[in-house]
C-alpha cells in the first residue's frame, strides 16, 4: 500500500510522509512480473503445493521511491519526515529464487511501472482512493 499512499498524498497536493529517514529498504513487485509467472506455474502444474515469492530483484529505499512518485506527479511537494512507526522493519524483501528456478523468472524494477500505476490510479481514483484512505 505504500505506493498507493504516496500517490494519493501527491495527487491530493499533500506532502508525502516518510517514517524516519526513508532509508528503509523494500522490494516491490510489478504486477506485469507476477501475473505471467503465476500463469506459467499453473500451466506447468509445477509448484502447486508450494508457496513462493515473485519479487523484484532490486531493492528500493522508501525515500527514492517517494522521490520518483513525487517527480512524476508534483516535483514541488516537499517530503515530510515523521517518527518511526512501532514495528517498522528496516529492510524487507522476498526471496524469489524458487520462482526463478522453476520458470526462469527474471524480475525487474521499472520506473515505467510506477508511471503506469499512477496512470491507473488516476483512471480508477473514484473507487480506489477511498480504499487507500481507509488503509
């Protein structure tokens, strides 16, 4: 939800809020990566009883992600830094090695994916934003 939250803040002219310094590391999955992997696994009948991750190879710190979203929507917005939330991990990324092994999955992180998500968000804002604001 972090990407949705930043997009919502920016589109509403609110400064994006980052906990701590924004150096927390996260892995984000682009849906155009996840769907083909799941379809391939279903067709192959492989991994039916396994849980596996589909994740990006590159990690991103929250500050960089926020800056990319802000640049695409409103570069004039200032980022606000807030106190750390209880239980907020400094780093979190899934291990996609099993999906890579089974289907030669090559995850990627795409700035274009962020741009496409913003376009989708704007087109679906009427019904989607209330969900984001309640999260």
